C-alpha cells in the first residue's frame, strides 16, 4: 500500500482501529501514515508470493500462518506502532488474536510502491529489526530487486527478479522470483 504522512490531528490506536472499512493507516512511534490502494502489479506480486509460502507450509504440515494486507500487526504493547504489512508469516499461534498479530511476525514482506519507498527501506526496516521480526523482505518492482534482511544472522542480501531466493526461516523453501 502507498504511504502518505497524515498528522493533521493526534491519532490514537483506537482511532485507527475504528476507521471505516477500506480506510487504512499505519502508525510508527505515534506518527500516522495514510495508506493508498496498491497497484495491480503490487497486488499480483503479494498474492503470488503469499500463495507460494502458504502452499509450502500446507505441503509440509507446518504450523505457521500467512496473512495478507490488510492484517493488523501490533509490534509493541505501547500502542504507538501498528502496521499492515503486505505479507505476515506468524509461527507463534499465541501472537494471533481476533484483532491481528500481537507482537512481531516471524517474516514480513513489503512490496514497494513509489510513495512507500522511504517507509519500507528506512522506517519499517528499523522498527521490524528492533521489535523482533526474524526475516524481512523488501520486494521492489521498479528496480526488480528483492532485499532480504535476515535479522537472526544480521545479514542483508539482494536478489533480482530472475533469481531464486532462499527463505531463511525454512531450510527447504526457495522462491523463484521469475515465476511471480
């Protein structure tokens, strides 16, 4: 989703949770960002990637769950950090509630839109690392690159859209980006 900083009033988490259906905002450190509707290409990439991951988990009988945006992720209990990642993979069932994910997902994927670039590469990268996300992928259709941040080993690697990308939280899963 595209992000535009929206701070004409002081928002609370309650305000965000009570928005009308179809209106999406995210909040990092109490600053609220309006999320515009994603493009067709963005949706296609996110859906196909989520489907491949979910199929792998199902085939292996895994316990992790895959959620796609809009799905609320409450990174902390301080109610100042709420995001709706394009894809969230959650392996700890205790983190899943009726309102979303209570804590950091194991793996987050963000598909970059022109207006979300700094949000995905800077703000979210910092927050996801600090709040306990194990693996963070930034999929950038404009540059046809996938930036893989493995916070478990504190490494970052980049792959192209013609590459096969290993998934650090699953030893036997690789995503062929050319097939998305």
